[in-house]
C-alpha cells in the first residue's frame, strides 16, 4: 500500500510561462477528442524538493495566459496519522511562498488551495480504508473536530466510482483518491482545472465589485467635474463593461461546452461533481446579475448625468449656427457702413 499527499495553490500572475504540455489521458475510457476538449495544462518547472527533511517534488504548472499553480507532492507512511493536518498546512504554505516569489497576485486573499490524498497499491483491501470514514471526512474539510455522522455521510455523498475497487471523494478543501494502480493523473488534472475555474469566477466577481464602486464614484463626482467631462467618463466605462460582459459570457460557455464534448464519460461526470461542490451555477448566476446591474446603472447614469454623442453634436451645431449668424450680422453692418460713409 502507498499513500501520497498532493497539495497545491493556484493564483493569477502577470504572465504564465507555457512550458511543456502535461500528458493527458489514462486507463479510463474516453473519446479520441477528449484530450483537446478542456484547457491545456503546462509544466513550467519540476524539481526535487526538501520538505522538512522529507523527499518531495515541487511542480509549477500554468494555464495560459495568466494562471500559475504550485504543486507539492510527497509520500507518507500513514495518511491517517495525527500529523497529517500539520503536513498539509505546511505544504500549502510552501506552495504559497513559491507563488509569491514568482510574482503571484494577491496570493493570501485571491488564490485557491487544495489537497488531494492518494491511496494506491492496496489490492482488494479498499474496504479496510473506509473504516476511517470519520478521519477521511475531517481531512477533506480541514476540520480537526469530531464530525457528526450525518456530516460524514454528507461528505461521502460527493463521490464517484469507475472500477470495482476505486473511489474518488471530493469536498471544498480536498479530495481522496483510491486508485488500485496508482494512476491518479486524470483525476488530479480535473480537480486542478475546477479550482482554476473557481478562481476565475472569484476574480471576475472582484472586478465587477470594483466597477460598481467606480460607477458610484463617477456619479458622485458629476457636479464637480461637469456634465460633458462626466459623459466622456461614463462612455468609456460603458464600453469597458460591454467588453467585459462579452468576454465573461464567452468564458462561461467555453469551458461548459468543452467539457460537454466528452459526453457521459468518467471525466465529465467527475468534473460535474466538482462543479456542484464548488457551486459553479451560483457563481455564474451572481456574476451575470452583476453584469446586468452594471449595464443598467451606466445606461441610467448616462441618460441622467451626461450628454450622449448625438446631444453633443447637436450642441456643436447650435453653437456653429449661432457663430454663423453673428458673422452674417457683422458683415451686414460693415456693408452698411461702407455704403453710407
């Protein structure tokens, strides 16, 4: 029997190094186009790592163009030991430190951290590990307290089986992977992909909150800055929100479409389980509502506080006509003076 802990943190960076593509696929069946259906993951670097005197491996992975993931993996003699909580926290801290050194943005507040516990080479003794159901649930929730049996059952309800003696259990902070042959690459890739998508939703939500605050600031500053200047600012902000809305809708549908291409295969079902646990539908609904609110806000503000482009052109035409009339009046006076002097 082998036990492995894989902790990772993912964050946004100014530019992610592409590197070599992560090998995809595994023993589980999938259609021939599945490898091209989901966002590609690249290995930026990989090296042996000294983790508190333990042999470990630190891997940096990227999603183009601006997501970087630090992954620390190491073997443990007993995955259910009391020290596993401390090891997990230390591994997460190591990954966060690496990302900060690589230029990660807001690693402490806007990043996703996750741990995958892998048990393999157990033959037909998988049921023996399920005797540790309480400990498994506690690890997945990062909770050292003894959980209620109903909470343990709820945790195990988010699980999926493919072979007769394998099992994957997912939760908010971690996942358990029971793999008889130790082939967990496909599961890990999808778990990391789901965390990346969750972070993108959080970052987009943060951006929308900032734009809402900016819109309020524009409205409050209108009397001091003047209507024409304020109108320009509103038009710029409105164009930005339209572009953001278009990009957001495109991102929402792209990943959903790509994953659906796989059909009812194992990968699609595992990703669907992760999406449900991470509440993707609620994130998408909330973001779309904020986008609509922003669009309505800028429209109303532009109509009540600023001049539209048509109104500005009409105003220019009126002033031009007024200047022309003054010119004609001056010319008439000069001609009258010429003929009557």
